[in-house]
C-alpha cells in the first residue's frame, strides 16, 4: 500500500510526525505521494538537517523577525504551483548545518488560510535513533493538528536499552518499566507510545493517533530474539499481529501501520486495526420450520457454531443480534464473551439487524464482518483470510470467493458504515456492496461452505452426508482441501 492510502486521510489534514526511525522519510514519502493531486505544505517545528531539506523539490526560509506570513505566501504558492509541494523552514544556521523550525502558531495560521490541502509537520527530533521518549520541551505539535503519526524503527527490537541505541534511554526505562540494559521488546515500545508522557504527549484533543512501525521487512528477514525468526511467509500472519496487539490494547490507538519506508512504491505492508464480527441471528426461520439459531450442527447449535468461529478467528469484538427466540438464545450465550443486542424491529428486514449491530460497535473499531447464523460451514480460516487481505490492502470491502462466486462473510471498512446505516428493507448490505464492488478485494478460498446458507431443515441431511463422505475421503487421502 502507498502511505496515503493506508492512512485513510481526510480533507484538510494537518499531520504531525513524532518519534524516531524514519520521521523525515515518512513525511517526504507522503508529500511525494500526494503532490500530484494535492497542494502539500511540509514544515517542521524542530530543527532539520540541511541535507534533509534536499528531499523537497523546493523550500522557503521564513524569518519571523523580518517577514510576515502574507509576504511569504506568494512564494509558497508559486512553489506548489510548480511542484505540488513546498517545504517551509526557519533560517538556516550555516555553522550547525541545520535549519530552525517554525513556531506552531505559524502552522495554525497557515492552516486557516485554506490554501493547502494537506500540511505535514516534523514535530520533534531523535538524534538519528530508531526509538525515543520526548524531552520536556517536545513534541511541538500545533493545535490544528488532526493526525499524529508515532514513528518507531523496528530494528530496535532485541537491542539493549542504552543511550547508544535509544534517545533518552532513562526516560524510556521509566515509562516502560524496562531495566536499562535489558532488550527492548514490542511491549517496551507500546508502553512508551501509549504513555501520556510518551507518544501521547502533546496530542491535541480530537486528533487521531497512529503508530507507524518502520523496518518491518528488515525485521521479517532477520532473526530476532524477541519475536523468533521471521520470514516473508509471515506477512499478514501471526508476526504482524504480535507487533500490533500491544498497541491496539490502548483505546486511543485505532490503527497501526507496518512499513518499510525505504521501499517507496508500496511502503506499507500491513494496516492493523480492530475488527468486529456481527452475527445476524434475529430471523424468524419461517422456511426452516423451527428456530434456525437453535438447530443442531454436530454437537453445537448454529448460533454456537457462528460464535465459536468468530472467537477462534481472533476478532476484537463479537456482537450477536437477536430478535426471535430471544430467551432461548440468551441462555446459550451465557458462556461466551460476546455483546448481545436485541432488535425489536427484526421482522422489518435484515437491514434493521445489521444496523443494530453497527450501533453496538466500539468507536475504535476499524471494520466489521457480517456473519449469517445459517452458514455453519464457514471456518475460522476463512475469516482470517478475509482479515489478512484487509490488513494488506486497506480495501473498503473484502469478501471470500469459491470458484469465482462471492460468499460470506463480507468485511466492510468503517468508511462504509454510514452507507450501511442508510439501507432499508430485507437486503442487508447488498446495495452498499454493489455500489463499491469495484473497490473490493476478493479472497479465493477452497471451502464451498461460504456459498451455502441453510434455509430448510431437509438441507441438514444432505450436508451431513456430504460432510461424512468428505471425512471418509480425507481419511483415504482423496481430498486435500
């Protein structure tokens, strides 16, 4: 993924980059991606090396003691008209080889002009270390900032916590309770990034916070004492989740990016967020002849099967929407850590249950998969494959396919939730799916069960025979999937 795609940027973003291990690279990578379609201003509220200034095709030096913003705006606009982007800095100190930053109030004022689509600001320094804790005077984040990106270089994992490897190692030790000299772990990193005196320091109210873990590919290809040996086959798998899970435990962190910023074409490997499963189990089962939610599937009910599939797949939140047969279903659900939602309007159509489930989701959920209770053959592996594709692409829609036919469950990114809330009738999310299908990611699977819901009781007999025959064939080595 390109960085701007993974960030899910909003109009008129003001983005602050803090931390270490690739801040400057990330800022100019994002500027280069956006410059062909947007007017981009890059700047800094700290100091920047003269060599780093060359990453921008043009820059303007602002001396606030002699100039006004009105005087430099024409220069900024001229550079953007020519290049799509421009870097605004303070005066260059020839002796140190660094340029001063601009005051945060200057960035606030420039944002109010409305002349820039996106403003990118490097808000602290790290002395070229991959990991750091902020000093008393930093970060310097303007109040207009809408997104704070916390950058860490993953090469720090497994390294000893010392002043040679970490900027302000003593403070990192205090914030994370990691002894000096001990290996830096992902828990160390998460503790600092989510601490109010660490990564969350100075974040304006209402601003989103997104960690960016750089050098993911480098980490994958090298042995690591804290994570084990990583390999390219681990992309999108367990290793990525192990890196992001400690960060996503904090409610203020909604998304974590795993990237290799030196890989400019597609620097983001994975985009991790909280995924919910919404199990639609409110129907009256008129064609089935008895409560379908309570029908048997092996030693479980349909409802239990769906819940255990979702929980085994490792989703963050499971919401079960009930309507008919509430009392019996609630009794079954006592043993599960799920959220129960009662939909009194279930008879008005599946859209009402879908929307009841959406309303129950936590605000920090990134996407939701809708599971139908009458597809008991869906396995955790299918859910995990759908989630993995979402993490690797950031697509607004992801669904599994068997032999080219779309199946369930379908994953919807939060960006489509408003559209889902506008659907009416007994159609579920199909109108939204059809409207955005050109943007969808398809995941080929070898499990035909994603296609077949069970509407009639006599279907259970044929499915049971099929399962028995399949098990027998597998025991004989005739089937491989």
